[in-house]
């Protein structure tokens, strides 16, 4: 099978552009970029170091720059926008949907945002300002104001004539929205009904009331859950008075789901979901130093606990060899529970009624796993150091630490959520601290009492 252009770009994006830059073959680069989808160009830019990225950006077709910006992560997007003047930025964003323009403008200083808005035509500016009025992580911040509305008292024949006059529907349109004369949302008219039912029927006779409108203040995670549960392609967004403001489409929800997944994964390492892989050294150091400092404090706490038993460790060197096993088993078991609980929180599955049940279940799992692996580790330890007493000691410590890990894995994220702290951001650090401290205290404490 012949290799496509996309295959070549996916396989060697950096090498292809590095070669073109070294040889000064900018015409080849321009042709290659023109053959790619804006999302592919964005991926390519994010795969380049900053210097090469700045060289590549000016040769991208100006008509594609707005679309490319909408696909870029926040860090890379902001760096490239700094190289553009207001006129270029307005030109790049004039054909974008209002929600995409709002996403870009929200990452700019207020005075720059205002300059861009002032240059826009009045209709486009009003649409963008409607989206900017809401937090970017709410339904209002996600919505697109480009919607097609109809009245309930007209016939499908009239609707068809209206659509012919429009000539083109907004992207991802699967339904028209039915509103009254005050723009209150009433229901939806699926396109399938328009083409399959008698044209003499009125909209009120064939419209659907099944899709509930989403309040503009609804959190984006709740929006994603509603789309998932009801298999929606689009959904209307309304204000507190049920006035139709816009719609959310499946492509925006896919972005939310992807960002949530990246946020959870990267937050556990103290990184943002828009972290630029090729960011300058200074910026990367600044962002990561704080998280390393927090981890250092917890490490000192664990070291202090070990220091309390320095005499015990000096008398029994085997304890120092076995300590990492106790801490590691607790850390892994706790991480499993923590990940499960954070996922359940993201899916809104946890509530006051089932939290206690989940805690009991995880404690049972921790205890059973603790007994199973305590026996295995005790046998290995007894043969390794020819000491049954040491094997029993580490087995008991493993059981205690796995139960403590289960308790911490459930309680820490619940506690952080009640204090308004993101469990994904700090749950892992607290969990590791708990399992290290409990594991060391149990293991070294029992060793002090029964062996030394």
C-alpha cells in the first residue's frame, strides 16, 4: 500500500521540517503545510521546538491560521499570538465560530482582547461577547451562538423554504431549535423529521421535547456527562429565564473529555493539561519547582519518621533493605483506590449515600490483598534472612499499610473535594505521605518492640 502524505507527516514531522529548515526549502514546507488539515498543522507545530515553530508559523496560509490556533494548546497558542498584531489576529479569527474565538481571546491580556473586539464587525463582536460573558469551563463558555431557530406554528413546507434561503447550515446541525416570540426554548425539530414527514404538518405536531436545555452556568464536566448519557450530537443552551443563547456540539464535548483526561493524568505530576513539551527551560523550571518543593517537604516528613528509629535500623540492617517493600506496596495499593475514586467523582457517581459503602468495600479489598501478599512476602523474607520473626513482622506491616492505603485512597479525595481542592492535583502527594509514614511506623515500630 503506498504511503500517504499523512503517514509521512505522522512518522517524521520533526525530521521533515528540520531538513527543510536546514536547506532553506521554504517552498516545500509551504506546499506540505497547505496539504494538511489545520488540526494536523497544529499537531506539527506542537512537535517543534520554539525556534523552529516561530520560523514555521509565518509560512502557514493566513486563511488557515485561525483554525490552527483553535486546535493548539494554550501555551503554544499564546506564544504564537504574541507574534501577531491586532489586525492579523482579527483576520485570522473572523471566520471562526464565536466559541473558538472566545477560547483564543480568553488567553490574552484584557487590553489586547478589547482591541480585537473593537475591530470586529458589530454582529460578530456581539456573538463573541455573549460567549465571553461566561466562564470558559461552563456551558456558556462552550456554546456556539450560531443557531437556526423556528416557530412552532409554521408548517414543514415553510421550514424547507426557509432552509433553502439560508443555503447552508451551521456545522454539526442535527436539529433546529423551536422558540416562541420571546426566544424562549420550547423543543427541537430533528432534520430527519423535516425530510420524512408530510410538509403540511406544523412544527408543533412533529417537534421533540426530549432534549432538555442546558443552563449556561452548568459546569462543562456535567455537560459532557449529559452528552454521553443521552448520545447527543448537539444541545441547546439557555439562561435562567429559558431564553435560547446558543448550542453546544459534540466536537466541543470531545475536547472537554480529552482535556479532563489530560488534566487528571498531568495534574498528578504537577503539570497543566496545556503544558508545552518544548517550552523554554526557564518556564518549565518555574512551573515544576513548586511541585518538587511540595514533594520535598513530604519526603522530609518520611525521612524524619525513619530517623526516629535510627537505633533500631543500626542494630538490624535487614530492616533498611525491606523498608522500600512496605512503602511501595502501600503506595501502589493506595494509588489504585485513589484513581478509582477520582474517576467516580469525575463521572458524578459518588454521593453521600454510597461513600460509606465504597469505603467499606475498599477496606475489605485492602485487607484481603494485605493478607495474601503479606503471606507471600513473609515467606520470601523468612528464607532470605533466615528469620521467621522478621517475616512475620513485615507481613503484619504490609497488612496494616494496605488497609491504611485503602482508607487514605477513599478519604483524601473526598476531603479535598469538600475543601474545594482538586483531588487530582494534590491527592497523590498526600496519599504517598500517608502510606510512607504508616508503613515505616508500623514496620520499624514493631521491629523496635519485638526484635531489637
